[in-house]
């Protein structure tokens, strides 16, 4: 193992994380020069089945002269309407341009409307979600804002605050390590939202603050929990968030390569990782094969959760997607892997960095891809 990164983790500076990353990396690459393999410690995952599925490669129809950019989000409302958040509608400059557009489609894929055209908060699209009342919520990583739209597309509530264009200090946020102290009501590169049965909102915040915020149905800030780190209840890029029917809050702690589970007060309950063997012929969707540094950073480690969703109904399952080897994992809510599907690539049934998933039922998934600029509808064979 190379020592060029010294004794500390290159992503967060933690010696503990560095040691954990070394163990993870050595486990993932042990025993093969051609690709990744899992050691005997993970022998119970060897029999994870591949799930057969079909893909509807173009489940929505864009109007003439309208194009997706990177599709960062997808969600459905109670009527089956499909909402796609794309890093489109940009018009320069080449660096630092705003890239966010929210489009709605009917269940048959027919284009319905654009929501929030030239909205003040649009900067760099991250995720879109729809709550039980069919309100549409968008997180924007670039403006550090969360926007709640009514079902008819009007702004109902805003969270966070965009940097002022007139301020001489306005510019890209810094990423100090550790991050500067966070503030109630303000976000730094916010990532996702979810809700409990009482209508409280849970906001994952995010690339810099590394915490989860809780806001009541009236928009009042209740609390937040978490900071940068590797211990239980700490985060390094909480990237996706979901709440199950028992009011457990699931956080995709991406750069720590794990999913953490909390109660609605932020009490840590449990955590689990996804340790499924990587096929020897696996290839990344873009760039080089993940090396030691990539594994240490967590983001491109096999099983690192980029997107999670929980299916509705009496027998819910948890889905999680990684960037490499580009698979979707079907799991029980306590983290047992039931099956896997897909791989990285550009063809239908292949994936280029799934950034968000919607699972309206156990065997139907909508996936938004960054690299392939598209949404796929997946129909799993029961």
C-alpha cells in the first residue's frame, strides 16, 4: 500500500478514517490483480443473486429544443407524475454557470410543464422529492437553498439563503477541514430532504457541514445533529436521506461508505455497509479504476451509497446505488443484501453515476444519471 498520503485520510484528515480506509481498500482488492474481490470475512455475501430486470430507456418525452443536462434528481407524486431535476437550461459562462431546471411529466411520459423557470435559487441542481401532500421540494447545492413548491408549482417556503450577488466576498464556498461551525437555518452545499409522518422535514447538509437538520411543518428550525467525522452519528458527505414507516431516518453517509440509521431526535440506532464482491471485469463509468486514494475518500468505493430510497407498502425494501461498479443493491431495512442489478455503462440497463432514485413500488425504480444525462425506468422481475 502506498504511503504517499501519509498517516491521515486524504479526505478528512482523520487517522481513524485512514486506518478504516486502509482496511477497506485491502479487503476490496485482496487476491486479484484483474479487479476487486472480497476476502473470506465477507463470504456470506458470495451468494447474493443478480436481479433480472427490464429498462424503459426513455420514460419521458422532452419537448422540442429542450434537453436534459446531468439528471441529478427524479421523483413521483401520488398521481404518478414524474419530476426530473436536471443540470440544464444553462447559458454560460463555462465555469460557474447556473445549471438547474425542474421539469414535470405525466405518467405516460408526456411533458407537462417547467416549474420555477429562472428561479432565484437555481444554481446547481441536486435532488427533487415530493411529500405526502404532493408538494415538490428541491435541494440546490450551488445556492445552499431548499425550495418547497405547492402542487401547482408556486413557491411555498424557502430554507437557507443564497450568497448576495453584490457582496464582494461572494464566490465558491471554501472546504476547511474541519468545517467552520454550522448555523441554524443556513446550509452549505445541501443535498436532500425527507419527512416523517408528522410532517417534520429532515435535511441532509451536506458536502461541507456534514449534519442532518430537522424542521417542523411550519418551517421552524428544531435542531440538527452530526459533524465531520467517522464515528457513530458523524458524517462525511451525507448525500441522500429517507424515512421509513417506523420513523427511522436513514442517511447515506457517502464518503464514509455506510448507511446510518437514527430516530427522529437524532439518536444513533445502527449502521451498515454494503460488501458485495465486485466482478473482475467491472469498469468505472468514467476515469481510471478506483485506486487507494479513491477508496480512502469513500465516494468511489464499491457499495458507497450515492442514492437511497425505501419502497412503500407493508413489506418495504431499501435500495442503494453506488458509482463503482455502478450497481443498485436491494436490501432489507436492517442492511441485508437481497440482490443486485446493473453495472456501469452507457447502454440501457447500465448506469452512469446514479444520483437519485425513486421507488414507487418494490419492483419499479426510476433512476437519474449524471453521466448519461437521462432517466431510466426499471421494472424488476419479482
